[in-house]
């Protein structure tokens, strides 16, 4: 049997909606790490951000914090 290939990893985040009412009551954000032709355990992939509800942040550091969570969980993502 050939070595299994890790093609994608999905991180799902949720939080209360913003106070302006421009998103749903609860916001959902999925950040997927994908690779169409290599193994994520050996090579870096790319990120796909998806949200069906909107995702609110107060500063860019909040988004960076989420990306840091992913960076720590996936080898080679920033190489």
C-alpha cells in the first residue's frame, strides 16, 4: 500500500455575531489548508477562508491569531 497523502485540513471557528447586526447571530469561519498535488505532511499548502455568515474582527491581530493557530497545527505552512 502506498503512503497515505494528507490533502486537506479544516479548522472551524465560531463566535457571537457583531453588534451592528450585519452578520448572523453566530458567525462561522472555516479555514482550510489544501494541497491538490502534494502531501501536507511534507510540503506546504494554501489557505482557503470560507464563511456563510460573515466574520467580524476588531483588528488585524485577531485574524493573525487565528492564522497562528493553524500555523502551529500544520507543518510547513509558511515555508
